[in-house]
């Protein structure tokens, strides 16, 4: 399922309802990798920032009606 960074209007494949997806920022392996890389490149002070900013996170979309997982948007 193709989803964007924002809440998307689509028909849920599970409950067949037209819903606005629930977008949740999740921390992924990529987030940890970026943090580790920042540590290596002397930006260790900035590393915790990675966990606070949305730019390093993926957005997981779920159905607000049935809580079905719809898809993940990877930045
Ligand atoms: Zn649903």
C-alpha cells in the first residue's frame, strides 16, 4: 500500500471503510543507523536529536476503525 508522510484518505483493505489513516512516527533500524553514523562523525552531541526529529522516522499508517496495519512511509 502506497502511503505518504501524512494521514491519507483511503479504503481500508480489511474493513472496506473509507478512512483517514492514523499516522504514527516509528523509530526504525534506520533511525539507529543515522544516530550511530552521527556519533562516528563527531556529531555525537547531535545524535539524540535524531530520536526527537520526525525526519529520521518512518510513518506507520493504521486504520482508525479496525486498527489494521495499512502501510509504512519511509523517508
Ligand atoms: Zn479498517
